[in-house]
């Protein structure tokens, strides 16, 4: 079946630092890949997505590239802000099931001024 | 556009009581999902519907949990009887794309506390 593995958290950074959150996946076929973000007290929001190999999703300064050869979809941002503090989830749909998302365990990011 | 609407936002009740959580999906979306989120287990998919029909309920923890979708604009998740271990944040999400390329849209959740 499908599975998503995210780097262990929590991650603590200073403002303007570079961010990488690793995500690898297992799925058959050609899944679609997503990053969701959850701010405190809120539901999950789509941050970015990629639907085929070598696609780069980007939004709000965040980027992730769909790498089929390494089955990865790492999230990056060049300069984080305090307002980026949140929980980040990598997810996929497709493979054995187009109906539902398979989520990683989430990575807590805290950015200090 | 109105997003996914959940009610209530917070619910505190005593164990043994019946709890009903409600969800209104985005108009035109034909997939609806119920999730539970806890610190210990993270985000779990409980059940999802397509065109009001339950497709996969393998995540429903036990018979005390039930979900219905009587029409395209309304779904309920019911717990009867409730137990303290049911305390969690419950999210509803909807999606309009059958191939899965479009994202799920989440509500703000119901924070449930069972005393």
C-alpha cells in the first residue's frame, strides 16, 4: 500500500534560516504529491502540490520537486519567518487508491525571532 | 466561497453521552472525508464518502462510531456512547476531483473533550 515518511521533528530555526523538511514515499504508479500546513487551532491547508515527475510546486516562498527516481518530495524555503511556525504534512494520493490521501506523521516547525 | 463548515467548534461532554459532529462540504464536491487528530496517533482517516455513499470505513475505531451522509450537503459523525479516549480534534474535508489531483479542503475542526 501507499506510505509517506517525513523527517523527525520538531524543527527549530531562527528567522531567515534555510528550511528543509524531508519527505519520501512508497506508492505504485504515478501518485500526486502534496504539502499541507496546519497553523495552531486551524484545519489543514494546501501549501503546494505536484502531479507528475519533475514538477515543482511552489507557494509563499516554499518549494518542493517531485523526484520519482528517489521517491522524494522535500519541502524547502530559503528564508523562514516567525509566521511560518506550524505543522507541515506531506501527503500523496494515487497508487493503490485515488480516493484518499495518505499522510506523513507531520513535522512541527518553530521559528524564533 | 464558503469553505467546509463544521459544527460545533468545541464540545465538552461527559462519558456515556451521545456526541454528534456535523459537516457541510463545499458545494459541488462529491468526496467527503472524516479524520481524527490526536497527539499520540496523529491524523487518522476514519471514513470517506463518494456521492453520499461510504467507500471506506476501515478507519472507524469501533461500533460506537457511525457516520452518515443523507445528502450532498451534509454529513454527521456520531459517537455513542462516548469515552474519554475519544477526546480529539475531528476534521471534515471535501474534494471535487475523482482522480485525486485536486486537494482536499479541510474544515476548522471540532475539538471534542470527553470527561
